């Protein structure tokens, strides 16, 4: 018997929300590979756009679309992004993630008082990201605006079609699966969900604390962060030295390096995500 039949059941994943709450820096090894400091509180932002079930292609944003996304995220960056126009490439990256769909309304106060977790379901997602747009957040007063924009292009939310709904007795436990992502057959990410630093209750409570009205509604989506193995990695020593240099200089250097890095996703690349019994999906970069 599969864990699904023992501890829950499958339903068809039917996304309806126009956005998802997104966690960043939620796996220790991913925090280390990006040389980010361990966050003192959860990193949460909004990923705009609907989840795309069984989507077969992901379109690479054009240079003009990348520039427009930065300007929309932070209008004060308009001059700087135009000055970097010649250096801009998509720096398209993959992020396999465990997704959560809320199936019953719930409030922060109820969960804080010890209420049973609401009915939820889990699905396999990919949080496709333009690192170019994300990098521009280094020049912004609030970088999370660019973190949101870099993941909100049309089609940047491909997902598998399965939703696994745990029985009430298992809602406090994460599904025991390994997230594995391959690009053109090469394993890039491979890590069990047990490495996620938040429990299901913590994921919901942190999300509700972030939300405008401190609640989650049926249909809301959460993507819980990606494990190690993404293309965008930063040497810790270089990050420390970088603090001594102007942010604009560093962004330009990283953009130039990104344009020549073959590990970023290119047209024709095939991305395969696998979470065992939880689901699989595959798409090609266009």
C-alpha cells in the first residue's frame, strides 16, 4: 500500500487562486548555497499567477518583459535597470517545491489556541524564477518586491495534477517524499521533505501572520521553498567581500556572469520534477 492509501487520499488538483504565498530560504542546505544569513523570521512573499497543472512549456521572458517586471516591482529602479539593459539576460532557474492547498478556512487565532489543522492537500510544484529580476532587489529598499516579480511571469508555476490530502491524524506531519529535479536528465536537486525547516502548523501560522487579515481561505496556495541545487549559488567568502563594494557594481558583474552560465535554463531544455507517489511533471523551456 502507498502512503496515500494508508494515511490520506488523492484528489484532483484544481487550483483557483490567482496567487500563492511563497516561502524563501526554507532548507538549510539552500541557505548555505546562497550564502544568505539564517533568517531571524520566515521569508514570505507573494507569487502572482495561477498554478498551471500539467503545463508542458515555460516561455523565456524577453528583455523588455524583464525590465518591465523590475519597474513594476520598484519604480525607483527604472533608471538603473535601463542602464543595465545591455547586460540583461533571463538567468532562468528552476525551484522544485512542495505545494500546499488550503481546503478549509482557518484563522491565526484559532491555530494559536491549539485548534486542529484545517483540511489541506499537498502537490508538486516548480517555482520558476528569473534571477535577473531577483538580483535587482539588491538595489531596492525592500528586495522582496523583486523576489515576488521574478517568480510571477505567466507560466512560471507549473504543477503536477495530483493533490494528496492527509487524514486528520496526519495533518501535523509533512508527506514523506524526496523532491528530485533533473535538467536534460542530469539530477540538479534531490532532498527529502523532512529537511524542510518548518512543520505544517508552522507553515500555516507563519503564512496567516503574513496575510492581510491573518487567515487562510479554502483554495489558497502555499509554496514552501526549494531545497539545495539551484543554479544561482554564491560563495560565502565572495559574499563577505561583496559587502565592501557598491551594490550596483556587483549586480552588473553577476548579470554578466549569468549570461554565460550554461546551467541556467535555455530554450530546448527539459525539466523533470519527481516526488514519487506525490506526483511528477515535465516541461520544456521555450
